[in-house]
C-alpha cells in the first residue's frame, strides 16, 4: 500500500513529551469547536505539525479567531478555550 506524504512532518513531539500526528487533528471542515479540538489545532501549529495558514484554511478560521485561541491557551491553558469560562477569564 502506498501512502501519500503531505507537506511537513507526520509526527511531532510536544513539550510535555507526548507525540502528536495529523490523525490527532480534528477533521477538515469542523464547525463545532470544543476546547479539546481548539487545543489540538493550536498545539499542532505551535509544534510545527501544520502551518498557521494551513490551519486557518483547513478549518475556515479567521486570523482573529485563531489568535484568540492561541492567546487564551497561552494565558489560561485548555480551560481558557472553554466558552463558558471566557467571560470569567476576561474579567480577571
């Protein structure tokens, strides 16, 4: 069986020692975003699994939306990506 190799690495090691592959990313065209899926996209971009531009195009995101996910995750971790806690984190 022949597997087509796409651009970029197929597997990366994250800072916590875990490995992430393209299979760990949400499917193309995802429209329902939960914190776990947002985190996977942001971690994938930060680790170099996919480029920022590729993520924005693949998931039909705006620059501002991706920036807000990245900033929330860097400031508050995965909990910062939960929409129910967004107002709480913005006030503190």
